[in-house]
C-alpha cells in the first residue's frame, strides 16, 4: 500500500508498505479521508510537538489522526457485520484499566497511544488497522468531509463541558482555525451572547460570522482587549477559549476574561510553555483549564451534527490526493489560498 512518510521537518515522501492485517479485536480500514490537524502542522513545520519528535517513531513516521474510511476486514473477535461499513476512527487508544480510565477521564490516560503521534503510526495511508471498538459506523447522510471533522468537533464538545458553558453569558474565541470554528458552531447554539471571535485572517472571520459569531475582530486593526471589554459590559467574558496557540492570544485570554471567569486553553504553542500575565489571572480568580483531546464525546459530536445539521463540512476547504500530501501541508501551514481545513483523500 502507499503511505505518506514524514522523513524530516517540512519533508514528506510517498512510500510503500505491506498491507496490514487485523489482529484480534481490530478492523482493517480502507482510508477515504484524513483531515490535516494543527498538531500535524506542528510536526510538519518543527519536527516535534510537546517534546515528541519524528525520531521517536523509531522508523518511517506516518502522521494523521482525523480519519474516515470503510472497514474492509473485521479481525478475530470483531462482529463480522462491521465489514463494509463506513466508519470514523477515534484516534486515542487508551488502556481502559488505569485509575484515570476507570474514573471516566481516558483522555488523560498515561498509557494511551494516539494515531499519528510517535511512536504510534497514523492514517495518511491507503489502509489502517485500528481497534474495532474505536471505529464508529456512520449514517449515509454524513459525508466524508463532515466525518473527518468529527474529531475536532468532539474536542470542542469536551471543551464546552470543561468550562460549564451557560447561555446568556458573553464568550470569546481567540483564533478562527478549525478548532476555533468548531467552538463557534457549538457556542452559537448554546445561547452565549455576545459571541466574539478573533483572527488575523479576514476570510476566516467571515466564515466565523456565517457560523454564528456576533462580532469578529482582527488584531491587526482592532484593539481586542478594549473592544471585548466594551462589548461585554466592561468586565469581560465569562467564557474564553484560546484556540490559536500563540503568545499574543495567551496574553489576551486573561485580559478579556471576566472576574471568576473560565478560560479554556485549546491551542498548542510552538514553544512548550504558556505565557500570560499572572497578576491578571490571579486577581480575577480565573479558572484556567487545559483542554486535552476529546473525552468520550465522539458519540455526542456525531449526534449533534445529525440533529442540529451542523455545517461542519464547510470547514473542509481544500482536497488533495495522498501523492500531494506535501502540497497539502505546505498550503495549510502557510495559510495559502483561503485554506481552513485541508483534507487528504488516499
């Protein structure tokens, strides 16, 4: 089979590998669509993320974790009826036995493996073997683009859970990439008001408005902190979601938050540190919460997408075949051609 191998920072090569066979409890998935995530772009640009490097793969490294495909073969112990079903793939393979898994927070399982994060290989390939319990069948009316975006939506569902979002309160989303826009989709339906979104790219702000933002700000021409305070009654927003992962927005998140407000840190910085004004956060008594992947929220993300007809597919702006994985990552990493979510179709 063909697979996209990240050989070094900024360099993909198309390689060959044996077609895998499913072991007990696994499914062989013929991959149809893979979303390029911001974490994939960190690995592509810098060759590392959170202290994990390409070299930690111990061999050819295949990224990718936002995956939809068709089950070609059900391994031993798997219901044969799964074969032939189109599924989306939950990327976090938790142990299911540790105290955190048993306590209902498998997203922080210290023994977990994650698709496309060394040493675990990813899904930028024609085929993937994966635990069948993490392959969820899809209804026919959910297209591949929408299915490939269910993973970031599931993170946003978890993120709103973590902050306890309530209607009637102001909310701010800093950053209008895929993660920021999935938050906008949910927040716009949660009754928050106003819903303020910031980004450096006007085309993303336009999409944010179309998805439900009531006010958008571009830091190159707007004083984000001043305008947010003005729009939220001086004191700031009760709920703030940092979805950009840069020092400027880390600083802004505590400045635009209201006293006793909740701040969700979703974005991943290039440098493995978090920079904000300690006194501002302390004096306001802010509840700063780190958002770690999705936490048993995939089923809810799918259910909400169906019931509320969430236009997730609008985020999928660009498509490439597997052979053009390099071009897809370069376009997404450099914000070219109006890209929001790049989709690769092996």
